C-alpha cells in the first residue's frame, strides 16, 4: 500500500507541481540567460551569478514569458505556421527587457514585434543553419549540445545587437545628418 501512495505523490508532483514551478521560473531564467549572452556579445564582464539577474525583474520576466506562451499557443490554434511566426515576432522581448528593465512585459512584446518587422525570415534562416550541427549533436548522444546551445544563444544575441544598431542608424533622418555636418564645417 505505501508504494501506491508514493507513486500517486510522484504522479501529482510531475503533473501538477512541476509545470507550475516551470512556468514561474522560466521567465526569470530566460531573462538571466539573455543578460549573460548580451554581456558576452558586448564584451562586458559577467559572472555565473548573472544567470539569476532575471529574478531582480521577476514580475516583468514572468509576465513576458507567460504572455509570449499564451500568444504563441493562441496563434498556433489557427495553424502551426502562425505560431512559429508569432514566436519569431516575440523573440527579442527578453533582449529588449534586458536593455530597458523599467518597461513592462506588454511593452517589451510590442517593441519586439516592431523590431522584428521584416527580420523574422532572416532569424528563421539563421536558426535553420544550425540543423546540421544539431544532427551531429544527436549523433554524439546529445553531448554536442553542450557546445551548440551556447553557440546558438550567442548568435541570437549578436543578431539582436546588430538589429538594434541598424534600427538606431536607420531612425536618423538624412536631413539631420547633413545639417549636423554643415554646422561642424
């Protein structure tokens, strides 16, 4: 009899508690991972503790993860493809939240949608380029993912940094540049 009670407790934990805990900590850990890789790309010093810096902005990180999950699931109800497109639209939300910790979850998602206009396909193709590496990682019984996963995260952080810089450069009006250069002469 005690064995069956123990099994019911395990079943309850894995079906109820584990997903709830996962939902609660997924956002802050995703933000912490983003913080680490953005620091790496920007050549700023980081420590292992930076992985947990997402908990400093717990409310926004949690809500961002929750809203992204809900939106992607709702888009996926239409078909699988709209869910993938939505996922790529929201893919820069944690990077934006990292650079602007004072904004809320919905603002980060809206900014990500705006930032990714015209760039979702490029990021998709970038991620598609890792398929060969992933197949090799599977051949190594998953050990290769210890190298591939950080490589993909660093590449995505570089994509964000380049996209952010190009958006900033494109927002400057060419007339302002000519006026500034005329004043300096």
